[in-house]
C-alpha cells in the first residue's frame, strides 16, 4: 500500500533536519525563510498556520482577504488628477501594501 502522508508537524521536523534547507550564516540552527524553495515555504507556512489560535487565524484570514488597491487607486487619481498612466499600478500596489501594514498596526495598537 501507499505510505501515509506525514502531518504538518512531521513535515516540519523533516524540514528542520534537512541539511539542504538554507540557514542563517550567523546561526545555522535558524532557517533562512527568505531563501526557502516554494515547497519548503509551503511546509514552513503550514507549520506557522498550525500554531495560530482560532482568533489569530480568523484575523489572518481577514487580513489576507482585505485589499486597499481600489481605495489607493482613487486616492492617487485625486492627488495626481485626471488620467493615470498604466505604470502607476506598481505604485498603487506598493501604497496599498504600506496602507495594509499601517491598518494592521492600528488594529494591534487598539487591541492593547
């Protein structure tokens, strides 16, 4: 028969034991998340998600679903005025990302 698929915790243990997984140069016991392959990142993210409480998971899902691109697009149009070149899309994505982080920080501060 087929071998059972390891659960998230077993997969993460394998990831930690894998010598090919990139580590931080100053501390080889810590995984360098910025250099993980797509497959390793999936395992890492699944482990992190498994550690969240129900409330944290709900908040994370709300964060993932939220988007500030259209409000930022309108704001940029107001500031710049009139026709907006297509190249501004990258600026809007960047501004929306910064705005999302700012809103997240406001929420966290309000929760304290």
